[in-house]
C-alpha cells in the first residue's frame, strides 16, 4: 500500500511504474500487477533515502531522483540511494517544503528551486553551485518556486516576485513582472511554468493563470475562465495539448483549447479541501492527481476515481 495518503509528487519510469513521493517515503507502484514497493529513510543505513519527506520525484535519462529538504538522492536500484547533500550540515534547522521544483537542462545537470535561490547539481562532478544574490545580475527574489528549461537551454526561474530568464551562454538574468493589478506580489508569485508548442509560456500564479510571449506577462484572455483567480499550483499539457491546472481549494481545471471548452473537476473528497498539488499524465494518457490521496480522471466518464488506500490527518501544505 501507499506509505502515506498525502501525495507530494508523481512521475513514471520507462516500465510504466508510477513513482509517488509522499511525506513518508517513495512508493513504486506497478500498475500492471498492482504491487507496491516502498522505500524509506533508515538512520542506520546510509544507502537509504536521506529523509522520509519526499518533496519531488524526477525521472530523467533512465535515472530516478528524489528531492528532500537538504539532499538530492539518486536511486541506484535494489533499494539503494546515493545522497547528494546541498546543505553542509543536514542536522541544521529545517524549513518544511524548502525545495519546490526540479528539472534537468540539456547538459544533464539538475536544477533545484529552493527558498534561498537555485541549486545546480553537476551530475558528472557531483558538485553543487548556487544562483543567489549576484549584485546587479540577481534574481528578482531568492525564494524560488518553479523552473523551466527551454529549447535554447535557457532556464526560466519563477519566484515569489517575478519571472526570470537565465541566459546560460552569458550568465545574464532578465526579470519580468505582471503590471496590471494593484496586488503586485500576489500576481507575480510564479508557482509553475510550462511552454506550449507555439512558444507561449503558461504561468500559474497566486491569482490565476497568465501567459507570457517573451516580453510581457498578461492574463489568460479567455471568456472560458469567467473571472477565475484561483491560486494555480501546477500546470500540465496532455498529449492532445489540453491544459490541466491544479489549484488551491477549487480542484482541477481542464482547458480544451481547440474547441474551446472549459471543464472543472471539484468533487474531490472533503479531506482534500479540493486542493491539487501535483498532476501527471501517464503513457496511457491517464491524468493522475496528487492531494489528500491519489486520484485519476476517468477519460470515458470524466469522473474522479479515488485510489488512495489509507487515511491520515491533514498536514501543513507548502502554499
């Protein structure tokens, strides 16, 4: 069974196993035979996870990475993990949900969003480098919430106050802000970044969904939204280029852009508070949602199916 009913993140390996990050370790779920393998931290075994609180799981280039509050753990197989600490002292004071995003660039380096800048892990050298306060060439805010790597290997960095483009070839940081509302900070908290096939960036903020054309951030101009200004926690493009957005308190939105059509899924169990913290599409085009449980959106009926196996009390969330 799942080690914990709260789902921090979801991904999938090349064998179709669902990998689920929870507050009590990682779960490998073989969907084909419905078997579960759980991995947890063991303080007496340095080859286990560095911590049970798994903030993000990331499968890239045949490798699984698990992100904890102070380490990037690489899965070696057979239940063994290699710890890569980016805090010099893992016993120092911890800040819950300190690391909120993880991506890889085209050079196979791993980028980690934290509340104190960006940590870059150079995989071959097994070394970390931090982007933090660099004088006149600094991030708009060091509290980083989201990351995106574009086709030119630039890194887009969403913070509590603005969107930043880090041009790696020259090391230059450019900052962009939403300017159309008096609630400047709320509008400019960038929780998630995605890019569509037309080159338009989609930005989830504390006050709804924005788009970015490379020069200016604007509201998603669609009558479908009907004034929606929920906090967007995660954005996903499925295989049909539909947009799925998880929210705080309002469930899950689906935008079918070519019709256009808007759908809202908000009949999650009360314990979830209709808050969605991760969304994932698997190889069979099924939409998975992580919240106070694991859910799937049935394509035929558009019903929300609850797949969690245990019940726990409500923890504090990162938003």
